């Protein structure tokens, strides 16, 4: 094994960049630490301006060939990538869990099959993409979706390969070439994706992967004037930096950002279901952008809801994410754990009562934070308005539907909302009044790639999914042709 390769859970992973169809090293590396036990599992190439420029140049050179490749051939290669993902499902799941600490069974049964589905879905959608021609005084209007060019895709650590391929697949399907920069806390599966894409026959330079820190590799990529699209998933502060860099070149941006989503429980809700939905918000140790972390419960059912919730949540098994019986794994990194704990400490200082958890799990040590429920915070306090991104929920009560909606909409975010109610009429009224990119009524996390996905307010700019992805990753063109003389 060379110094540029790691063996993670028995699986070899090349830790260099992937540029123009070749592995490229950097002069330095950064350590990749597993949240499961705090061990360094890989030394990863630390890219900067030079690697960013090389990857963008590779993508620029590869663009005309890939853009001219007919749709059926592009779709065939994307399906071959999906086949490769399916073939390596177990390995991808194991590497991802070791790298980011999310549950192995979710990676194996849910996340990695969705990675393959991302490629299949956008390949098939491409084949049906189109608009009927229409006439203006005998002139034919023909709308086409032209590939845009080089797309820079920047992704976070909480669902690394799922979120990366949700961008890579439509960007490639649309005929673009790509430079992907995965998060430095979970860089490994992006490298495996490069192998899979090459094996599937994706031409050199069409997909490039640059590893490194956001402030170095990421900042260089988004500032490059040769880039035609930037799609970013991550935090609001980083989005501001990226938007400022993009503004200099007027590079079109898609931003999928944080949330502080509400979960509303009305007095007519099925309380068993409402409790299930609420406990589900601890999934991935609360590191889910869409998580409904603010439980808003009607006064009339709050006591019973709380009692049932605590009974269920205190039975959650915390531990090694590879163990089949584990419900809640570790948080990603010691800096992140300290951040999560800081929110909880300050909330307690401001008068919050801790109904569950409230600190690191000292039995397990390391990066495990106890599922936590806080209540009694003053309105407008930090814990009610800022995204924690850990296993920390808050509980507030309301008396009327109007109050519930006002509380739900009372942050600068608008990513998602979950509504538990037994009344279809109320569901319709409340959904219409909520400011959110996605509203789930009596369900959570049901996702369909045909649907628009994104956030209102500071939860994002733009939508991806189905046609919306192609609208973003393409230059739409209308060609108006006068009648041909007979
Ligand atoms: P982050 O903003 O710290 O980092 C995200 C990515 O941006 C990383 O790859 C990082 O290296 C890169 N980056 C950092 N600085 C950069 C810069 N100056 N220029 C270019 N790239 C830079 O976010 P994170 O901590 O990795 O992820 C957590 C956040 O992501 C949370 O806010 C979460 O809600 C959000 N998120 C949103 C969605 C969504 O779909 N809306 C999904 C998952 C996560």
C-alpha cells in the first residue's frame, strides 16, 4: 500500500485527488479521523489553489466531448455508475460509517441504494427531458437544455456520498463536467466514487475530485472564473463566503443550507405517531439538515406527549454505529461536539430545563452526545433560533393554531416542517401557512427525486430535483425559427 492509500475497514481507498483520470498527490496531507473511536484512518491529500486550477482545467478540456455525447450514451454511463455503486454497496456503507459515524444499517439499507438511485433517476429523467415546440405567428419556438460547462460541487459531511451524488448525477446527466470537493471530515467515499465512475467508462476529466479544506481547496474552486455553476450544501456562514466569491464572476449558485425546522403536534394528532416522528429526529445523532428539532406541542396534549416521548427516547441505544442494535451513534468531530455542548450549556445558563440527556455520554466517552430534550427556554433564545446540528431537541407548547404557526415560522430558516394532526383541513391550512421548502404531514423524510428540494429564507437559494435540477445545471435556450419557404 502506498503512502497515498488507506485501508479503511479492510477496504483500500486512494486518498489522492482524482484529476483528468489520474491520481494526483499534494505536497501535504490532512488527517481523517473516525468519529467512532477517534483514530486517524487516513492521511488525505490536502489540495489548494494548484489542484483546484488543475481540476477545473481538466473539466474544461473534457467539457466539449461530454456535452456532445448523445443523451442515450450519457444515460447508459450513469446507469453503469449506479451498477458499480450497487456492486460495492457493502464497501461504500462500511467506509462511510467508519468515516462519518452514521449508522451502518442506514447506509447499507437506505443511503447507498439511494446513491445508486440518484444516478438512475437523473439518467432516466434526461431521456424524457423536453418541452413541446410552440408557434408564434407561424414561427417555431424550440426550447433546449444546453450543458452549462464546468460545475463545482461542494458538499458536507453528514450524508457525504448521498449529497454529493444528488448533485453529481444531474450535473453529469445534463452534459456538464464536474469538480467535486467533499467535506474534509468525511472525504473517503468521494474517492471510491471516482473509481466507480472510471470503471463505468466515464471519460477522463468529466468527474474530478479535489480533496482538502474548505478555506483552501474549496475557496479556490468557487473563485475560479472558468466555473459555470456552483452547487453547495452546507452551512449559512460558508454559503455567504461562497456567494461573495461567486458574485465576482456572476457564477450561478444553488445553495442548500441549514435548518431549524419545527415539528408541530396538534391536539388531534395520533400521539403514538407524533412520538415516533419526534424520536426520529435523533437519527444520525441529530446531524440532519431537515431535522424537526423544535417540538411544538399543543397545551392539551403536552404532558402526555412528553411522558411518552421520554419513555421512548430514554430507551434509545447509543453506541458503535456498526452494531445492529444501535440507534444513535457519535457526532462527527470533537470541534463539532464542543459546539453542540456549548449550545446546551448556554441554554441551561439561560434557564432551560433538561428533560433528557444534556451532555456527552460519559459511559461511551469520545464523541457520543446523549439525546437531549430541553424546555422552558425564553422566547428568541439561541437554542430556539440557531441550528445545533446535534441530538438536541427543544419543547415548546402552544394554545392555538395561529400561535403554532407563528412559533414554527419564527426563525430565519425555512428548510422543512413536520405536522402531526388528525385533521386533513388543518393539515391543509397549516401547510399553506408554513414557510418551508418541504412540509411533511404525519410523516418524515419521504423523499422523491421528482419533487423540488430546497429551503426558504436562509435555508437556501434555488431548488433541485427533477426538472429543477436540469434548469439549474443547464443553459436554457429558446430557438425561434421563421417558416421555411416552400
Ligand atoms: P460547512 O459549511 O462547514 O462545510 C460544507 C463544505 O463547504 C465542506 O466541504 C467545506 O470544506 C466547504 N467549505 C468551507 N469553507 C469554504 C469556502 N470558503 N469556500 C468553499 N468551500 C468551503 O458545513 P458542514 O459543517 O460540512 O455541514 C453542516 C451544514 O450543512 C449544516 O448547516 C446543515 O444543515 C447543512 N446541510 C444542509 C443540507 C440541505 O440539503 N439543505 C443537507 C445537509 C447539510
